[in-house]
C-alpha cells in the first residue's frame, strides 16, 4: 500500500483528493520553475546554520532546493515529496553535485520514518499544501527528536502570494476538503498546531521573486511550469483563462519593484522555528 493510500484510509473522497494533488504537483516542471527561487531558498538555508552530521529531513523537498545544498554542507539529508518526478530531479541533482543524499516518494501526512529519527525537520513552502494540516503537524513532531528543530517557511494570508492564491481561487475554487494552505502562515494557527509538542517562535520574512522579464511573462512561467497554476488554467474555458491571466498579470504589475523591464517582488512568508520538547 502506498503512503497516500495509507493516509487516505477508507475515505474515498480524501483518497481521490490526494491523487489529484499528486497529479497536480507532477504537472508542469517545478525544477525549471524553482530556478528563480534559489536566492530565497539559500537565505532560508543559511539561517538554519546546519552543522556537519546533522540528520535532516526535508519534507515536500521539491527538486532539492535546500536538500542538496544542505548535503553539500555536510548534513545527512533525507528528502521526501509526493511528486515522483520531483524526487527523481532531486536525485539527479545530488548525483551531479556528488553529494550523498536520500530522496523518497512519500506523503507529509504519513512520513515513512521512525519516531525521533531526525535532528532537524524542514519544509520550505511545501508541507503547507498538504490537505490535512493536523496530520502534517503530528508527523513533523513525531519524526523530530526531543531537543531537535522543526523549521518551516509558509506563505502568509495577507502577503503577495496569499493574494495570488485568492485570485486563482476566485477563478478556480480549491477542493472543499482542502484546508487553506496559507493558514500555515497565520501565527496563531501555526502555534496552535505545533504547541503540544514544541516551543514555537515565528518571524515574518520576505522571499525575493526576481525575473529578467516582465510580469506578463512571469504569469506565463507560472502557467507553464507551476503545477497548481497550470491545473487552474486548464479547468477554465478560454474566456476564463483570459480573465485569470489578466488579473494575475495586474497583481504582479502592482507589486513590481523593478524598473529595468524585469520583475522583482518581495513576498512575505512566516518562518516558523519549533524546538521539540
């Protein structure tokens, strides 16, 4: 039985949603999309201050944006992601870099690891998209050893990306069983989810989006390579697609700080550091 099936249990609606989410994240090409996210990932990783030998689990690791650099820094890295193609991309990058890192296909709500297996459990803009946040919180706490850290980066509801999700959701509403991902970026909510097993501190930070092309081309990039955006557009008729394209482009234009023909936006996220009790 796959981890997806195990977590979904006998609930056919949740099982169907999980398969839908897996298909969504395997759509497009997140590895190509994430090239423009490397600076923010590097900033997040630097603040982790990883020491050689640290047993690190990167949940919803994507194509290895922080997993591979952490392994390069000497951590004993395991990455896990629901999307099989992203796991393969992460493995390929690790081979190219000549670093020893393990990457598994798996579900953030049913992690295939023993209790207290890791010194550091991270998730940068990833685990927040699992549909059942209480299960995610329980699993992050379970696999982290006492005294270890759980560190997350989660988009805030009121930030730039939160606004972008509102636009997409207005045109292509999310599944009813899906808890809003940006709730992970709400301080009170995230404290409540992790407080039973950890001491939690939070900091609001800015994630830089930088592209050498204009806002309309940025929206095209999301549409072509970012699975959730690709699926949202595909669910609409031509008129609906045009309306979504126009509103997203306007959102990027309104927040664009670049004056050289490119696009530069600062997107707020909540950095969560939870010390396991």
